[in-house]
């Protein structure tokens, strides 16, 4: 099982345990549905946050590509700007994919 799927399952399980006590007087079919819905909402919010972070990384990459140092021939600043832009894109792709850093390495990019 991928870490992302396992994390989502763990999120639902945590929600289930956390809400179980609160919902003890609610009929099981209602509490089960509510627990599932809350779990889905959490997963959706995690996905939105991941995409927000990926967007920020892409913006950072664009910023590094446009920096004045990137246009200077044969400068260490140019190489630094290129490397930082590439790293920001790598992080954006990693975040957007939902994979964990342990599942991939820069050599996989």
C-alpha cells in the first residue's frame, strides 16, 4: 500500500476513534456515515494543501529562473539559480504526486 493511501486510512481511523465516543448515542448507520464524510473532508483538505504547496514551489522556481543572477554568463549565481529552480520544481512534482520523499529520491526525478 502506498504511503498516501495508508495515511488516508490512518486519518479515517483516527477520526473514527476520536468521534466514536462523541457519537456513542447516535445510531451506528448515522455515525458511520458521519465518520466517513469527515474522513473524506480531511482527505480533500490534505489534497488542497498539497496542491497549494506545489503551486508555491512552482512560483518559487519561476522566480529563480527570472532572477538577475540566472542571466549572468559563467557566474556561480547563475548555477545557484538554476539549481534552486530545479529543486523547487522537483518539490512541486513530489507534492502534487502525493508521494512521500522516502518513496522517491532526486535521482528518480
